[in-house]
C-alpha cells in the first residue's frame, strides 16, 4: 500500500470518527481553537518583547506583566508558556500564600 493510499485511509477514518461522535468533534474543535490561541499569544509576546526592547529596561517587566495576565491560573499559580520553559527550567510558578506571615 502506498503512502498516498495510507494517508487517504487515515483521513477517511478520522473524518468518519468526527461525523459519528459529535462530542469528539466538539473536543477536536476546542483543541484547535486553544492551539490557535496559544499561537497568537506566543506571537503577541514576541512582538511585545521586540517593540519594548529598543534600549529601554522596561521590556522584561512589560513582558512579565503580559505573561501573568494571560497565564495566571485559578489557584494563583502562573503557567509558564511553552516557548519560555527551556529558559526558565520550570513549567509553573506556584502561588504564594501571603496570608501566612
């Protein structure tokens, strides 16, 4: 069987699955929208860094504010964007409990 035929079978099987299972289709669409949003966030962060790094010391602070605004979770922790994880060495910053002095 050639690669062209294998890929056609894969596409036909996958499209059949999406037609037969509406819940799976909704999940697939939600995942696609989420990935698109992550892509736009990455592009936006890159643009902010490029614009604000023109000799000023504010680029890092402004970028950090953007990360906190977009990636703070309900528990207060901050999820590190995938593109920054290799530089940070972590995938999440835990929330700080400031009520305990």
